[in-house]
C-alpha cells in the first residue's frame, strides 16, 4: 500500500481519536461532574439502588444489539438492507426485553430486598427502547469515523439531562432524580441523533442480510453477554450480600477508575476497529498499527490510573465529602485492575478486526469461568477481598488474550510485557510521588493541587529524558493534526 494511503489512514485515525476524545470526555466529563453533584445530595444509598439494576441493563443492551453493530462495522460491503435489518432487529428485541423486565420487576425487588426497585425498574428500562432506536445511526457515524457529530449529540444530551437531574435532586426526589436524568439523556440522545444523522430504515427486513450479519455477530453476542454478566456481577453480588450503602461506595470507586481507563481504551477501540478493519488483510501494517495503539494506551492510561490511586483520599474528600470516604481504599485497589484493562481491550480488538469472533467467544468462556471462581472465592474477605480478586483476574485476562494475538500476528505475552515495562515503571514513580505528597500535605486541596502539577510534569520529563517511543509518537500526531488544520 502506498504512502498516500498510509497518510490517509493516519489522518483518519488522528481525526477520529481527536473527536472521539472530545465526544467521550466532554460527555463523560460533564456527566461525571453532574453525577458528583447529585451524589453529594442524594448519598451512596440512592446510587446503590441504581447499581443493583446495572447487570439487567448491561445484558439487555448487549442482547438488543445482537452483535449487529460490530458486524456492520467489520463488514466491508454494506447495503441499505443490512442497516434496515439491523434496525428492525434492535427495535423488536428492545420491546421484547422491556416487556420481560416490566413483569420481572417485582422479582428483582424481592431478590435485593428493596421494594422500591419494582417501580424504578419499570421506568428505568425505557432507556433500552430509546437507545435501540438510534443504534444504527451511531453505527453509521462510527463507520465514517465521524465522532465530531457524536460529540455534539452526547454533550448536548448530557448537559440538558444533567441540569434536570440536579434540579430534581435539590427538590428532594432522591433516587428518582437519577432515574429521570438517565431517561431524559436517552430521549435527548435519540432526538439529536435523528436530527443530525437523518437516517430511517428505508428497506424491508432481509433474511439474507440477517444471516450474513448474524454469522459474525452471533458469536460476538454470546461473548459480549458473558462479558457484561461478569462486569456487572459484582454489583449483584455486593448488592445482595451487603447493602445499598456498601454497593454505592463500591460502585463509585469503580466509576472513578472507569472514567480514566475505560474511556480512553474505549476511544482507541472505537477508532481503531473501523479504521484497521480496512487493512485487516495486511498483517505487517496491522501489527505495526496495533503496537502503536498498545503503546499509546499504556502511555496515557497507566499514569492516569496510578495518579488517581495516589490522590484518591484528597480527591474523594473534596468531591464527595466525608460520607463517601469508604470509597478510597476500594478505589486504590481497583486501580491496579484497571491498569491492565486497556491492554486487554487492545488485544481483544485485534481479534475482532481479524474477524475471529470464534476466538473471542472461546476466550470469554475460559476467562469468565476463572473470573467467577475468583469472585465467589473472594466473598468471604469482604469488599476489599473482592477488589483484590479483580486485580488477580485482570492479570490472568491479559495473559490469556495474548494467546490468540500471538497465533494471529506473533504478538504474544512476553513481547507485549517488554513494550509495556517503561510505562509501568514511570507510572509507579507517579503513584509514589502522589502518595508522598498526600502524606506530607495535610490540607486536601493543597495536596491535590500539588499532585496535579508535580506528577504530570515529572512524567513528561521522564518521557523526554528516556526517549519514550509513545511520547514521541504522540507529539508527532499532535504536530500532524496541527499541520492538517493549518492547510
């Protein structure tokens, strides 16, 4: 492939990453701040109630999508019949799932011993139907690497729904402030998506399209359901074994880590999947591109997660208050699990790009069998033991994912560890500095401010002194982006 094609691929990647970054962090950033405001008002118990429904929402969302979004992105020759068929399937399944949750609501409430969950489940689940209406619209934007439009949609929805949530929280609506905020966000997202994308299904349901998409998507569907069950199983187990207060603390610790790790990993995944699907048959270029994605993920995510671990105490004290201080230790332990999350995602994404959803399914069955074993073995050690179990599983998942990346592109565990060692070492320096500053400075505001200034400065300095490859690549990408804008 010629240099011009390589330049186009780089330009598409940089543009996609830039706007995906804006879309994800503007929306998530605004949502995160607004949630913090609401959390200070309504307290941990209200968020604990919503977290109890997380597994039902996550699995339902995956089931409704059916793997069709990923199949559409991975597929090279898409027709209008493909998009229309995916829409009909998504919408039909959303109605089916909502009906099931509506009638299952009393059982859910009994399981968690929380009567209020009956009404909450029936209202909160409407989100599933609203999201299904725009699933294809978002898929089309992802295929076009058009995250600029997605950023507009997400940001507008997050701001308007967040203002509503704060107003209801101050008015004393408690957990219902969160419910109506989420529902408003889904409704606004649907309205803005149709306004900006202007796509409606124009064809009939096609059996041919269904079979073509389902061939890839079916394995991915099972894979994602297993993954979603595991991701939210902790909320179910903690909510059932403990109480809404403890679940609220655990859930908030998890979300703090997700904000840094999962968002950045998600950005790279969303951009890399459609972009690199274009070169899925060129193994040499594909391997080089994925090595860059791995380095870039570690370069950005590792210091953020370790820095968060170091500033956890002053951060929680300032943002949430004394009522939430039980979150601190849980957040710190989970940081070491999320440290590897981005690496796991990069490896899994490589398998998807190569079209081997069967490999992904086998991996999920093995990994989640191990994961659930660890989860139930750690129950007797309280929330701290559960968090430590997640760290152990993250390391195992990293190792197992590299089995197939080695088979596909000779990109195995030891090779990846060697590439990651500089970022691990520098991130440990970051967490050491932030811990030291927190210990030496008693004032939470001063401690946090010092860490936010000193840690990034030291990290950048280390990157320059040691000539870290990802740092140089990152600077080059910024330079290219600036030059393209100047043109």
